[in-house]
């Protein structure tokens, strides 16, 4: 059994609520999460920039990256790794499952 099989998934939002390349901020068990539909996939990433305490969901999405609106650091939606300064630390990404119209997210971080 893999860690994703043991993960506890909770409903984050409806798939029909997501617009392409437009982040949606949700809070799951007190954790801010940005849910993004882009390039045919749905991603969940911690919604707080690792460089400044601002919401990533207020930024733009392009090329499977979300950009922090304050200083311009971009984070890969698949890995959470920053692609440029000023951010140097990654942000957590979370497993996503789609069941019907439900987008389910586990706060168990992917490795």
C-alpha cells in the first residue's frame, strides 16, 4: 500500500468551480491551499509563498507554475520548487484525486 492509498482525502471544491489557469483558494483543516486546473490536470499547492507571507492564489498561472504576485517568484505546481529568486525554499504540494465533480485533496505531502 502506497502513502497515497493511506492518505485522507477531503473535498476541496467542485471541478466545475475551477477555471483554467485561475487559482482557487480553499482552507482544509486550517491549512490554506491553492487548487489549480491547468494543462489538463488539477494541482494543489500550499497557498502561502515561502519567501513572503502572501497568498499564491492571487498570482498568475502559466507553464504549470504559479507566480507570487508580490515579488514574482514562481513555483512548479508539480513539485513546489521555486524557479527563481527571491524565493529559495519550495512550498508543499498535495495529492489530488477527482471523483465525479469533486476535487479531493490530501494534506499528506507528496515526496
